[in-house]
C-alpha cells in the first residue's frame, strides 16, 4: 500500500502497478506507439543523430503527457470514481490528493521540456492540449450541456500522438497525418463509449454528458460500432497511401475483425448485459487502438532493418 505521509513521490513502478495495473508489457508497447508516428513520417532512410534524438524526445514527451493527463483526470473525477471505481488510488485513500498533484506536475514539466527540445511548434501543441485538457476535465464536461460533450472531445487528447509525430518531422505528408488523426479519433472514441455504458450510473450522478447519458445504452453501442467500422477502412487507406506493408495490414485486419465481433456482441445485448460487459468490450477495443500503432512501429522497424542491411 502506498504511504502518503513519508514518501511524497512513491516508487515509480510500484505507483504504476497500484494506480492502473499497468503491466510491464503494456508500458513497453506504449514506447512503440509513441515512436511509430515520427518513424512513419520520416520514412525508410538512414537515421542520423538528429532524427534519433527527435524520436527519443518524442517518446519521453508523449509518455509524460499520457501519464499527466490520466492523473489530472483522476484528480478532477475523484467524486465520480468514488462511485464507479472505488478501488482507484484517490477514492480508496491509498494516496493523497497533494501527492497525486505533485506527480502530475512532474510529468507535465517533463512533457513541456522535451517538447521544447524538439521544436517550438511541438511545445505550442502540448501547451494548447494541456490547456484544453485542464478546462475540459475541470469545468467544461460538467457545465456544457451539449449532448455527449465529454466523449465527443475526450479522444482529442489522443490525436496529439499523430499530430506531435508529424510536426516533429518537419515537411511530412500532412494528408497521411490527417488520415491517422481521424483513425485515432474514431478508434479511441469507439473504445470510450462502451466504458461510458459501464460508467453510466456514476456519470449520471456527476452530470457528465456522455453518449450513454445523452442517448441511452443501445444507441451508444451502435455509434461505437460505426466508429470502429470506419476506423478499419481508414487503417487500410493508410496502408495504401504510406510505406506500410503486409506486416502491418494482415495483423491489423485480424484485430479489427476481432474488435468488430465484440462490438457487435455488445450492440446485440440487452441493457443490463451492456452495463455488465461494457468495460471489458471497451478494453478490447482500446487494445485494437494501441496495437494498430504498435503494428505501424513493427512494420517500419523491419523495413528499416532490411534497408540498412541491404536486404531490399
């Protein structure tokens, strides 16, 4: 159990395991995800010290921003989590709000520093994203009455990954960037909605505008399935337009169909069952989302290896 009286900053890995049960495998896979976009944008070329540094700084900046966003969200959603996620660190009392705040500040500072070391535009991007996330989590999602507002704008936090990666590599193909941005928005949105079905009772108490609280569980499951379906076609379009090969395409299609199956199963269930399996389906759809990025990394990495060893 974490101590909030003796150690203001707990052991990093222990903190992650107790916070969101991140496995070591998942933590490594995020490294692949955050490095995939600048690698895709740079293409199959000889890596210089400059491009290697940009990729490393991108990983650190995005990783720090990822953790910072989650922690800020946990701090602002503490009352809702007390209902739907009572075992999380803040609701369970395993960590103090002050300690959580300090950790969030450290991760945020790391994001800004390494973004600045890449370019001013990367710094401007994460600065704008941080302002949006702050006002969204603290105020906007609770006071704006637009139906489904919270889940309409939540995926914007993830589009930072393709935006950041392409901006870091100046002169990239911005049409491909746009395709990856829309894919990211839809794939992350598709996973968010089933979890919103699972969390509907807590969100109703907190007055949070999600698809489930605005349109009901059945329509929400249909919207999620539609998002997932369109995202798959965008993944195939990315394969067609970019350097990605069959190392990406074949596994991508497999995980897409797997995700569609579970999304359809959710859509075909009654409301009680939807609430029961919503979180599990959401996790499976989120796995589809981040595995797509890992496949981009794997495909580009293998092509780079073959290129540098003159296999191709």
